């Protein structure tokens, strides 16, 4: 059973096998009363398949339902409210959740059509959908991806799907970061399973997917988002809603004292998806048998480097992949496989934040 200080990571390219192995390790059933209502909250912000990098992989949700039912849990519901302008009912269908509902006899709750009530969160009044507040155990399933306004979206921001459309509009007038942080004072996340298989590089609605080939489990949304921020190449203080959430007592950003365990290593060879932005960044990379998790970290790092205006200063390509193992080279290596390069950063895989810092030193 996990505690709030734990983060568990598993790598791979088989969603169903990965989620089953992860759940068998963390054993969420040990803290669940079998008679309580379990709510599963994916990210179905738009009606697009998970391959777009926008939405939660349906095999992951199916795996969680199947696992919980095998442990005797009978009251399970999948709930979501898509963004303003899209219909949740369409997202349930296009994203594969209607099939999950039929196969496992699990209801789908459209939060766009739900009633709501107001709650106070440290001086911020927020309306929250009633069905969410009836849940006894909430499993949050965000996608690891970028966002055009908040830089990233993960555990904390995924709770925005639990409020009515009128409140979503108001969040934008409030600047997003403060209300996002305060919302998680109202809604307790009991378990977080981050879909880091194929998240978008920059946009909540998908279009530039990056294969990261990992799932991340946590219980503290602040700690989980802090970990994800560094995977995407950000300093924690670059994402204001994370630090605000810590200040009001939602959770901790202290990764240095967190219990972080990687359950395996990624062995799947990267095949970059054909989005235009990822192809542009791939021009700076010489990859040969690179693992997807490592390659994905590098793509995020290059995007951050470009935002800083430093990408054009790279003098040579960046080498990454298992084929460079035990090869000496005067180029710039990424990951432990390039350990014999004159200039390289270790890690299997390295975090994008560490790659950014390393490349900043190279570019200066």
C-alpha cells in the first residue's frame, strides 16, 4: 500500500500489462472499502483518441476496472466533464470509454450534465459537481502533457473536469493557477495514475504527441506534479499552481525526501510520431536504438531549450541510443548509453530538467 511520500514508475509499451503490474505492486484495494463508490477520473478533455496525445489511454482505465472488480469492488463509476465547447458524451464514445462501460458494466457519468454545489477552499469559493463529492475513493488518471497557458497539465489540473462549464469559464478569468490549486483542497485524490505513454508536447487538445512510455503512480498530487514538471523540463516554481497548492496545504514539492522507485527499465525502441513539431526537434538528434522514455525526455528538453532561445546555439547533433554504448566520441551524448562520450549526461532515462541544465552549459 502506498503512502503520500511515494512515487512509483513503470516503463513499457503494453498499457494493459503495465497497469496490471503497477496495481499489483501498489495494492490499492488494501485501503478501499469494497462497499464504497470508486470514481475513476480520466482526462477526456476533447473527443480525440489517446494516440493524439490528448486523452487517457482506454486500456489503462479498463485495466483499473478489471483489477478492482477482481478484488471484489462492485461500485465503480467513470466520470468526466470535457472542456467547454466539446461534449463529454462524444469523448466517451470516441475515446473508447463507451466500450469499457459495456464490457465491465460500469456507468459513465457526464459531469457537464451534473448538478453542483459551492464549497470554500481557503477563501476561494468553487462550485464542484455533486457526483464527484459522493465518491468514497477517487482515482485520478491525468495525461502527462503540455498546456498552452499553464505550461503543463497533470494531477492538479485534471480536477478541472470535475467542475461545471460555468466554473471552468470563471477559472480562466481568475488566471487558472490559483483556482486550480485551491480546487484540490476540496477534492481529495486518493490515487493518481499518470498516463505518460503518449502525451502532447505543448497543447491540452493534442496534435504533437511524444512517446514517453511510462506510468506514474502517486497519492500526493503536488508531489506527483512536481515530479512530472521535472520530467517535462520545468523547474517546479515555473508552474505557479504547484507552489500555490503546497502553500495552502494540498501536498509537498519535496522530491529530495520522496520515496521514488522505478519498477523496471524501458526497453522499447523509439519510433518518433510524425507530428510536425516533433519532427522539427528531431533534426537536432542522432538516434540509434534509443529507448522511448529517453528519447521523449530529450524532445521535451529541446522544446524547453528553444523557449529559452538557446536551441540555435547547439553546435552539433545530440547522440542518443543503445547503439552508442561503449563507443568513444567527442560529440554530445544523452543518457547512460553514451557514457564514454567526452560530453554526456547520465540517466536511464535522464529527466528533461537535467538535460536542459546540461545543454544550457553546453550552449554557453
